[in-house]
C-alpha cells in the first residue's frame, strides 16, 4: 500500500489557534473515502512543552523537530512577534535541512518570517498578512514580496496571507496533489469557497504613517471631508502654504506615499464603506467618492483592492440593523 504524504506542522508556543487549526482540518481528518491513503499529519513541538495556543489550549504531541526530518511537506504556521523576530536556531536548521532534501515548505501568515530568516525566500516570491507586509519587506529586502495576493506558489516554497488565506493555500496544496475535484469536495465539506477571486488587498484598509499631530494633519482631515470635489495637488499645496514640489516631498516623507495615491486610496475607502453599508448605485457612489464616473471608480477600485466594486459589495454587504 502506498505510504501517506506526511505533513509536519512546526508548533511554537503561543501559536494562533486558527492558523494551526486549518492544517489540522484539511490534512488531519480522515478523508480516505476521497483519497486512500489521505495525508498523515504531525504536530511537531519546536521546544519542550507544555506548549499552548494564544487561547490557552494545551498542545501535547509525541513529535519534536525530528518529526520534520522525513516529512513531505513542512508547514510553518503563524507565530508570535518574539518568534518572528528571533526564531529558534534549531527550527531554522531543521527547515533548511528539510528543504535541501526536497521537502515542500509552506508558511502561513507570519510564518513567512521564519522562512525568510532561514534564507529560503531570498530572490523568491512570498506574501504575508497585509498588516505585516511593509515591515516584512523592510526586514527582508531580498524577498520578492507580493502584498496583495492570498498566497504564492513558487515551486517548492509556498506562503499565504493572513488568517483566512490559510484555507486558500491548504486547498491549493490539495488541488496540486489530488486534483480539482478532490479539493472542491474538501472545500464543500468545510463549507468554504474552493477558490476566492481577487487577493487580500480587497480586505486591507489603506495604511499610512501620518503622525496624529503632524503639521499635515489638519490638511488631511480637510481633504477627507472634501473627497467628492475635484481636488488637485496644487490646491492642497496652496492650502499647506507650500510650493507643489516641496509639498509633494513633505507629503511623501510624512505619509509614506504621494498626494495623488493618497487621494485615490482615501476615495476607494469611501467607496468601500458605501458599498458595504448602502444600496446606492455605483454611479452615485462614484460621484460621492470623488471619482466622477463609474469607469474611473472601477479602474481605481480594482487596482487598489484587486476586485470590482460589484464583487466587493457581494462579499461585504452588511444587512441593515433594525
């Protein structure tokens, strides 16, 4: 009989529950009615126990890092900040050895930090949670960070975005191993989509680094209140009592992006809120958000969020509270 594909999950202390639960759900349940044999799941303790999740659940397992030695797939799930920044040397060594012998290496959410510390992502494509993307790219400049996608498949290395994207990546691995029909059936049993359109950009909010009390704060507040008007960089510079060139330079130094990009992102945010909370047609939302017409709204909205306004509304529309 064929040996099962061994999936080994490296378990660190204070591991997030969801990111650990997803591999357990996808690979750890007996699904031999679909494929026989199904996967063999191992939870491998990175350090002596007792290990606990962020919710306080205790993890008891007979496997340590030696459980990665013959695994076909090694998964590095999300981890707490101290592990992200200072991962155990023994874990990095075990993962590097597994990769050299040909194992498939997978990270979920902030587990990408561990792959990067091991040097496996240099020159390779990777993603992580959108909240960590800027920090991750700064710390690991040799990695080709793709902050907008749900997951990356770079041959023998796989990374996922935050939390829910763990499902997308694990189903992708099943699809690669056993085909679309099997992956779709697993998704059906989990009551989740077998494939999600767009990337994690549709879930992210624009992130800027303007200080609460910076000298541009009053201007930014004013601009947010007038996004439905045809604002220009020249007008903003005039209100800031600066030349357009000086204003653009100071804006980027303070906010972290250009004035035009900031305006687009703020207008997309307004459109997101209107799509989520109202039944207004796209034409009116385009005017209220300052895009002027639906064509401009759709173009900028898709570029920022990776999906159309219609798709976004379908996913995020909230029922009115009575």
